[in-house]
C-alpha cells in the first residue's frame, strides 16, 4: 500500500513544473479567476494562485502516473469532472463533484470533507492529497487530516489511508508537519513557489482559451470508486446523538462523553433539534444570546427568528446555536462567548451551503427546557455567567 507514495517521494522532484504544464493547468480555472492571477488585489490574487497551484499539481501527477504501474488511477477533478453535477440534497452519501469539479465527501447531503487530490494504487487502495500555498493554512490542519483518514478509511475499508501533503513553500520545520511526517503513511512533497511559477507565464497568456478536457489512460471518475461500505450518515448521526443524550441523562452522566464505543467516529456535528418556547426561555435566562453587542430577550428571539436549533461539534463538544431569521433565508451561527458567557454571533449559514442548509431547514422543534439545559450544562465549552470554574466543566 505504501509503495506508491514511497515512489512519489523519490521521483516527484524529477518532474519540474514546466511552462507547458502550468499553461495546461489554466484549463481548470474560470476566465474570471485566471485574470486574478496577476491582480493587484492581494487576497483575490492569493485565492486564484491557490486554485491554479492545485491544478498544476494535478497535471504533474497525471504526467508522473505514466511513468509507473504503482499509480493505477488518478481521480478526475476540475475541468475533467462531469459537465453536469448532482446538486446537494438530503440523503446523499458518498463522493460527489461540486459545480467546479472539486471532490466532496457528503453525508446526508452535507459536505463532510473536500479532497484536493485522490489516487488509486496498484493494489486498489485509496490515497488522498492536500495542496497548500501558505503556512497560514495549517491552522486546525492536523485534526482535519486525521478526520479525512478516518472518513475515507471507514468508507473504503482501509485500516491505513496514505496521505500526500504538497506545498509550494517549505513547511517541513513546522510543528504540525513534523508530527504528520512521523506517521509512516504520510509524505511531504515541495515545489517551486507560486511566484517562481508565475515567471513562466505572462498576463497575455491568460487570454488564451485552453482546452477543457483531455484524454488520459489513467483518469477515472469518482463514480468508479464507489464506497465499499454501506454509508448512511443520517443513521450514524442519530446513533451518535442518542448516545450523547443517554450519557448526559444517565446516572453516570457526562463522564461517559467521549468514551470509545462501536459507532464509527466520522460524525463531526450533531443537530439535536429545534427548541420549544420553554427551552428558548431557559436558554436565554441561563445562556444569554448576544448579536453584535446586543442582548436578545426571549420575546425578541421569538419575533425575529422562526427556529432555534441546538447542535454540538465533535470531538471537542463545542455547542452551537443556529437562529433561523423570519424575514431572510439564512441562519445565524452562535458560538460560546468565553468572556461574558452565553452565545455570541459568529457567522451566517445560507443556501450557498446547500446540503447543510437543507438539513437545518428539515429540523423541527423536539427539545424541551430540561433536556436542553442538561445538554448545555454537560458541554465544557459553554460558559454560564457568574458560574465558578468547577461548575463550568464536567
């Protein structure tokens, strides 16, 4: 299983990104994004560079795959993805393409993970890769990689899922990468910087219309590598939700939270349900809701929001409140306010996050005041104003 990544580790540097390769990579970018490669707007330019660099690595791997039988297949992405894609909807489980050819793993329609690169080796085992252009991208990166290993390992029945980290900057000395490289199934591949790669092209090159699709003997679609294990994410979600509720309401209480069990550890967010009015009143009195400095009382919450949903992120058990606006198709994401207690506004969830938004829309009121309080009191990340440290933690 590790022969392929060992070969890549040894031979990747033998193929330098040439002008032909980086010009070919432009076919994966929309015309508007190609123009931003030389934009004076730095954030726009960096975003375009990241997309371009992902495409360059993909094109390099396609070329390298012809040099060895250890790479059986390269999973198509970008312009090589399907012209028409399936829109996110409840009940979708497995691998899907986004509208721009990104590879997504969905659970009940929700995007659980995005994979930059996916290969199949000579034994039929799956390997995935992450492609980065900045050391700033390493925040929470280690946890993300381990989650993807668990997720893909579960779906494809692989005890080990090899991982390629490919970077345009030297990140070998960072603590996160050093820890990842201590694992025998991970490798780091480094190329020239994006600045150096851009010296091989000129702004006028971006006006050309590169070919969209290519024929390649080792290209396959994600539909060719369907998961080997039945995958019902909603069922796993509901099992995890019930296990948390049982732990919180049992005699042993919150000491059971986080105890290993037989449920696969791939559910990373649990939606407990909508709150009944009594639960909203309890929530507001014990865990105040603040949006941009303003505290909302129960009446205001009921007037401005049609739904209040309680969720928790795993494995850290960080509680989240989602507030559905009455006059706008969006949810406000509220997270624990560590300074003053309760919950504060963090961001919005709109129909753009299609699968997750649909899931939130399907949630109905199911939580009363008592169970809501027990759940919130059990989670260590939530803070009750005026409480002592001993009562804040389980």
